[in-house]
C-alpha cells in the first residue's frame, strides 16, 4: 500500500478532520449568507462577488487547525514512533502526509469559495454576481491554492511544535493578531506587515476586488507585490517552513 493511501486512511480514521471540514464549509457559507443578505437589504445594487467570501478566511483557519492536528495528534499518542519505525525515511512519510492534508484542504477551499458565492448569488437579488473577470476567478478558484498552502504552513508548524495547543495558538494568533498589530510599531511597522505571509495571501485572493457597500479595495493592507507574486511569496513561506520542519524532524528523537 502506498504512503499516500496509508496517510489518507490515518487521516480519516479520526473524527476531527470530518468535523473540521464540516465546520469550515458551514462557517464560510453561513457567513456568506449573512453578509450578502444584510448587504442586499441595504443596497443590493452594490453587492459584489467579493462580499460572498466574507467567511472563507475563517474556514481557512479551521482547515489549518485540522492540518496541525494531523501531525500533533500522532505525537500526542506516540503513534508517530510506530510510523517512523515502519517508514524509516521520515521525510518521505511527512511529505506524503503533507500531500494528503494539503489536497484535502484545497478541495474544501474550493467548496467553501464556490458554495459561498452560490448562496450569495441566491440572496443578491438583482445584483451582478457574475464571475466574468480574471480577478473574480482568482477570488474564487484561488481559495483552493491558498487553503492548500495554508495547510502546508500549518503542518510545518505542527511538526516543529509537536503540541496541539501550542501549534493551534500560533496558527490562529499569527494571522489574526500579530500581522494586524505590526503597523503599531513606529517607523518600520507598515513595511514589516507588507512582507508577512498571510497579508500576501490575502493580497492574492482579494487584490483588485471591490467590497461594494464598503466602497474600498478588499485586499486589506497593501503589499509590495502583485497578486500572483504575492501567492508565490506565500508559497515560499509555506515550503520554506516545511523544509525546515522536515530537517528538524529527521534529526531529533520522535
């Protein structure tokens, strides 16, 4: 049996991945319904596809938690030792786990994005919710790429930290709190924020989008990169951190 199949069986043998997938999808689609419904009631003419993606970022957080748990749970119950004994090539084992988890996260990201757009389209009344530009397709289809890369990022953190609580705290606090507070640092804060990973992930997804009623760019904090270069930068962070994690895992005791 291939390592991919083994990791798939291991992942779905517990309840947490199932619950995380359900919560991510329901949270994303539910918040899309809420945001689009409220906006339609105020002025449906200004409702845009970007508004339907209001909750997709929170769904991404849930999938990052799932990705971290896929690693830290094995360390918690010491099953990682059995896995390493069965497959002495630790890098190969962890890479296959990463492929399985990242692929699942990417699929959930697509479901969350297009599901949110679909419910938003139903509630938008006469508003134009058509996907007819490159920016619109990047907004929706790009969620799969960002979800997958975010899962790679989370797996790397899980390998390095090995404890569920610590890994989850980092994965939630870093994008929601640390990156948001960087501009408070005098003189260099704004420049530092431009080069943070999740700020650039947001830039890739939302760059060029109009939030409609807000009347502003949904890209959030500005970055020094174009949307596609921002994605490449985020991917560099995720892959680079994974490489560090694999080197550390191959050298320390399980």
